[in-house]
């Protein structure tokens, strides 16, 4: 019920993003149902439907990626202070995000089923003069369990991916303790290493407690400082800084009676106690009053060399694999190798995307930058991981489409309706995911933008920094996409 209310009360931009997820889910569901219809229409060759089903993995992955990006930018399920008190903790918000994604994708799957049944003629006769009856098996009964299983793939995968990506995590960094090794048979871990035969040496076990007590006493004296402010000393009567405990230990009155020859008054006791309280965090930095450690500096993404190596390996596989364009239905051995090379190339581009974005931001700040270039470069470096992966996916999809168009000798090649629908779904999901990631990055730097405006930065400079970031990414990723596409199409064009 909460997911339904958040879905209904969302802003128009959020509703538009959810409708995009529903449209992508509907397109992917129709492709899966089209594969089922092709298998029903060709019962004599059942193996030919398996490559078509394998091609549906690409739009399915693009749809799930878009659903995850939309779930990340949903303002209704973002953690806020005080929500845990009313039962909306991180786990509950994650469940709401998963249910909202399931609702959007289920709506798209339902629309795909209605459109599929309408084109088959199961509702009001064959539309478009029966033009879609050939590849949808209009004259054969539709197995309802199989259709429902195929339609449930998109909501199930999208919901599971959102729940896994937005699961609650501990914000505190994991503390790694060094492992110590003691002698064989020792209970627990020993503090220091022992030489061979030290355990059986005479007097070793008797001197160990004395050395430990002396070490503790030395540590306590060093923590007390030169003034000797300590509760134990006050109890012995040497300093009298711990007024109440020292008075109870020596039987003296708190109101100003001398303790061990030193006058103890209320003001002096309070000042000494305040000094001890002030020195306690410094003596014990791991206590409750210790200041929080500074945040670790952000490092560059480590996937750039691995991504470059993967792209090179994919291009090498394509160069040695085959000399023909891979067919969209029948997959010979050469075409399988070419597709494997394309998959490696796409994975390498996705892996190298954050590193390239970080490098682009660093290049913007080179050679004595001004305020505009510095702001744009730092923004790209901070958003490298968030924007780099969608940019890598877009680069991979664009290079694959460019290579297929170049190998087919023009865009007017007779592709089937399902192939065109699949290309539209993949391209639309990729572009929508990149725009959604840009919206997420804008939401994450909203506090920084507000602080800059409060400091007097003009709004034109912020817009100029955004345009400069977009232009720098276009200059870097545009030639890279064309180069990868040319190299991918070169072996098959010979």
C-alpha cells in the first residue's frame, strides 16, 4: 500500500521515468513472446528459436539496468533522518523501491501481453490485415503458463537487482585487525613473538606478570602527563584531583580538609576534575569522546587498465574469428566467435568508462585552470563511477550499431520488425539510463551547488561548468566510439 501511495503521489518527472521503465519492460516482454510465437509457428525446427531467445538477453539486461537507475533516483524512497522512528528504515525503503520497480515492470509486461494477443487476433480479429500472423503463430493455441513465465522474467530480475543493489549497508568501514601467531598450544594469541625454547626456560612464566604490570604502570604514567592527574593518585592522596574518591579512600572530608598534606577545596577539585576530563580523550583516543577520523581521499577508478586490455582482447578475437557478419538467427561457428569478441569489447568499454571519465576530469584541470575548468574537472572526478558506466554502455551500443550498419552497406537493410523493436529498446534504455544517471549526479551535488550559490557564485558559471563537462565527455568518447566501431568492422569487411 505504501508503494502504491508513493507511486501515485510522485512528481511528473519521476512518473515519466517510471513510464519509461514500463515501456522498456513492455518491449522486452513482447520480444520474449515473439520468440514463443516463432517456436509455435515452426514446430519442425525447434532449435531455431533458441538463438532468438538468446538475443533477448541484451534488451533484458538493458531494461534491468534502466530500472535500477530509476530506482536510485526515486526521491520517495531516499533515506532521511527520522524515518526509522516511524518504521521506515533502510530495509523498509529498499523493499518499497523493489515493490515500486515490480509495479512498473509488471505494468509493462501486462501491456505486452495485451498487444501480443491483439496482434494474434485472439481479442477482436486480426489487425493490419493479418500482417503479424506469420511470426506470432496466429492460428495456434498459446500456452498460457509458458507466456506467463516469460513475462515474469523482467519483473523478477528487475526487483531482485534493485533489492540487491539498494540493500542496507553498514556506513562504518570494516576494521581489519592484524593476525598474530603465538607458540603451538598457546591459549589465544600472544602479544609478542617468542624464540625457540623460551617457554621452557626457568623463570620465564614468573617474570612475565611483573613485566606486564611494569608496562601498564609506565603506560598509565605517560597517559597522565606531567601533572599526574589520575584517579588512582587521588585515591592515594598524592594530588587530590579526584575529590570524592580521594576523600572516601583516606577518610577526609570533601569540604576542604587537607588530604595527604595538600588542601582540597571544592573549586580546586572541580578544576582538577575538569582537567582530567579534558585530557581523557587525548589519553584514550579510542574512547567514546574520540573525534571521528577524517574521510579517506577518493582514489581514481582502478578499472581503466583492465578495460583497455579487455577491449584489445575483444578486438583481437574479432580479427582472428571470422570474415562474415554474424546472422541474427542462425549462428555458425565463425559468427559465435565474432559475437564473443563483441561481448568482450563491450565489457571492456563498460569497465574502462569510469577511469576514462576520471581522466577527462583530470585533463580539464591541467595547465593552470580557472574557476570554471576547476569546477567542471572536480565534478567529473567525483562523478566518475556514477556516470562512467552508463557512458561505457552507450559507447558499446553505439559502436555495435555503427559496425552493423557499416557491414550491412547502409541503414536500409531489410530487418524484421522484432529486430527493429529490439534495437529501439536497447538504444532507448541506454540513453534513458545515461540521462537518469545525470539526474542522480545532480541530486548528489545539490548541497554543493547550494553552498556555491550562497557564497556568491553566479548561476551562469554553474551552467557553463555543466556544459563544459558534457563537451569534454563528447570529445573523449565520440572518437573512441568511432575508432572501436571501425576496428570491430574491419576484419569482417575484408
